[in-house]
């Protein structure tokens, strides 16, 4: 028998989009799941929508109180609510899942031994769910040297098995205390550091709705790429790296010995002057999923823009 999948959803003022997402979860080909929605103090009808669906879900949907500190803190809170004997899947409140989303993840994870995580692509849509384009596909390789400087696992597609969930549950408090900005980046980092098997499916498994309330939003347009590139040099990226580093250092016992050494040296890099930071980045073999992306981070390192601590 396959373990039950705990789907975790952080909600906040999502009443407008929630019914479509909840209907898509109820329509999954894979039926052995439960959904835990953690609400961060919504002032619209979000809580009532969830309560109404929960009432007719035969116990599959539940609503809990969120910590009230934003989406990332809410997801880290939710990780600790998942059944440690089962698997975990992350869900945004405003997407629409394709019927085979969980089944594809389960088919892959059921073949894995040890900690493993599945992610996939999305289909970028406008606010009315009209399809715009497929999200970029990253072919890999995936690992700690990539995870330290790039988020590659879209959180809304991610499913992790019980062994990987155990790692997440043990490290979540440290991530929360460090104030990590992106839970899905941290998930990639801690699991890659722990040596989990990482798979990113080329299939598009959900409709990713774009609207003004998106926490992150798409990253495939010229404007989005320019905005993210600017973060490399305005201190934002350095701040993210510093918080991630703090979270990982506090959970270093979960990471493989060779990756603990890599983490220590990466921490030194974050405080080094530009020329030394660039040299160490090259020596450590850190990379992003494109040559241009790697070159951009190297340029930021040389300019001293990774020195956020």
C-alpha cells in the first residue's frame, strides 16, 4: 500500500480562486490524500470556502490557524502538521491541478529508496486561466552545488516521500527562525544537502495562475528576468543567501559530511571580498541551470554583491 499524501496549503484572502483549486484536488486520479489548509487571518470568504468544502469532503479537508507571518512561515508551519508516516505535497491556493498531478509524483516516488523528492513544470496562465506558455524546463543536474545559488523545485509541484519529509520536519524550525524567504528553495537545499534523490519532471502538471497577488510570479518574461537579475546586485539576493545559510548551518546534522564542508566554505564565500568570492565560487563548482545564470552570479560575486552577512 502507498502512503497517504498530506497536501499542505497556505491560504490568505484567496476566496476568489480557491473553489477551482479545491475542485481540482478533489478530482485527482490519486485519491489517497488529505488536505490541510492553514489560514493566515483571511478577511474575505476564504475560511468559509474551506469550511464548506471540508463539510462535504468526508474528513479529507481540514482548516487550521496559520502563524500569521506570511506564506513562507505558514508553509514551514504546515510541514510540521504532516503525517510523518506519509508523503507531503505543497499547494498554492490559486492554481488548478491537472488530474494526474499526484499520480505522476506517486508513480515516481514509489520506485525510490531513501529520501526522494519530485517536482515538475507548470503551465503559466493569466488570471482567467488562459494558457500563456509552459514554464521553463531545467534538465539538471540537480544537487547541493546548484541548490546553494538557485531555486529549481517549484513549490506548487513538489511532492516528497516520508524519508524526505522527516528531514524537512527536523529542519523546519531552524528555517523559520532564520526567516528564509522561500520555502521551496529551502526544501531543495536541505534535501539536496541530505543527499535525497531529486527528480524534476518535464510534464506540465498544473495551471499556474498569474495575478497581482502572486507571492513570486512567473520568471520567464524579459521584464521578470530583468527584475530578478537586478536582485543580484541590489542586496536582495545576498540577503536570501545569508538567511538560507543560517538555516542550513542550524540543521547541519541533517546534511551529508561532504556537503557540510561545502556549506562551511560557502559561508566563508559570503563574507569574502569580490575577487576571493569569485575564485571560491569557481573552486566549489557552484552553478545555475544555464551558463548565463551562472555567469550572472559570478559577476555579482566579483562585484561584492553576495556579501550580505
